[in-house]
């Protein structure tokens, strides 16, 4: 399979970045909720370590994805049957993903930085974790997390609509099903 996309299919790099981001986002939503609900301090610290490191990796991958599209690759054309409003909605959701992931990771990093939790998670400090709600970026972080869940739901619904209602085998372009 080619590294770059062609007119009808995504290339290997775009597919890899898409599916790694998809799985990482599920792990991030799960670990964010688990960190919030964790009863013991040690469990919360371990979950938050994973959450922070993976979140920064998702941010780095998102920046790489944007650079990849701007500098190296071109998306396949929209399928012929796609009405204009659906193309606009699909592209809107794709751009919204990039924006929301950057805001989400940024607000998470700011929460850790302002609360001083970085020293407990990654440094030598051993005290209790701070109350994250006391720090301003924590509210937006929860909001952007739920916005991400909404975008994922719209994105999956659109993919399933193409696959099972329009039956244009759109998922094959992203490597699912017969190529
Ligand atoms: C990039 C994708 C990310 C996703 C999808 C995500 C998701 C979440 C979710 C769902 C929550 C619980 C929110 C709520 O119910 O109000 C949460 C909490 C949190 N996240 Fe993230 N997050 C991401 C990135 C980050 C990053 C990069 C950091 C820091 C480096 C971070 C730090 C935190 C902190 C400190 C909390 C609060 C935990 C608590 O309240 O105990 N997040 N995140």
C-alpha cells in the first residue's frame, strides 16, 4: 500500500495516524473518567500519569497529522454520491476534531501546570494531589472532553450511514473491509 493517499483511498500514513488517534481517544476518555472517580490517591496518580503522557502524545500526533496534510498528502476526493451539505458537514467535523483535541490537551496541560500536580506525578514530591476543580482550565477540559465524545459519535454515525444506508463502502478508504 502506498504511503500517501490517492484520489479514492487514504494512504498508509493517514490510516495509521487515524486509527492510533481513534484508539488513543477512547483510552483518554476512559482514563480521564477513571482518574476523576478514583478513590485512592495511589490509583489516581497512576491513572493520571498514563492520562497525561498519552494525552501529550495525542497532541503531538495531531500536530503531525495537520503538518502531514498541509505539507505532504492530499485527502481522497469526496464520493460522487455525497450531497454538498454532507461534504461540508464531514469536513467541518474533521477540522473540529483537530481544534478540540488541541484545546483539550492544552487545557489538560494547563490544569497540571497551574495546580502543581506535575511534581507529584513526575517529580519527587509525595504530597496529596490538588483539587483540580479549583484551577480554571479544569472546567474547559471537561467541556472539551464531552465535545470530543459528541464529535466521535457524529463521525461514527456518518461512517455507518455511508456503509449501510448509501452502501458506498466508504470504510474501505480507511482500511476497513475489502480493499
Ligand atoms: C488529548 C486527549 C484528552 C482527552 C480525550 C481527555 C479526557 C479527559 C476526561 C474525559 C476527563 C474527565 C472530565 C470530566 O468528566 O469532567 C479528564 C480529566 C482530566 N484530564 Fe484529560 N484528556 C485529554 C488530555 C489531557 C492532557 C494532555 C492532560 C495533562 C497533561 C490531561 C489532564 C487531565 C486532568 C488533570 C484531569 C482531571 C482529573 C480529575 O478531575 O481527577 N488530560 N480528561
